[in-house]
C-alpha cells in the first residue's frame, strides 16, 4: 500500500533595491534547489511636488517586481502542464483558478 508522505522544500527570493533621482528600482531573484532562477524587475517614480519617502518607492517597486515574478511562475507552470498533459493551458486559466491546480 502506497502512503503519501509530505514533502518540503525551500525556494527563496532576494530583492535588491536602489533609488536614483526619485526613481526606485527593485530586482527580485527567485532561487530553487534545482538551479532554476527567475528574475523580475519593478520601478516606481516620485511625482513632481511629492515628498520623497524612499520606503514608499521601494514598496511599490518591490510589489511590481514580485507581481512580475508571480506572472513568470504562472507562465512556466502553464508551459509545464501543457508539456506533461499535451493539453494547452493558459496563464489566465491558472491565475483565475484557486483550487491548487
């Protein structure tokens, strides 16, 4: 009789932040144990007349980078599912589904 043992792994994301003349930049790198690395970027800019609060720019830039990273992960999953099942799966289908696949 086959038993389903739980599995666990760790993936980690590094986010590098910078700001130049009112423009915040974030670069997010996803690392997995199988040497997969995805990279995504996000930016935010200070509008003229606004008070410069670097943390707000970093939050926006990081949120945009992580959203981009999430989209890349969904696109990769869609491609992998299509390859395994020979049935086309779109990123939109996966992003709208919350049932775990």
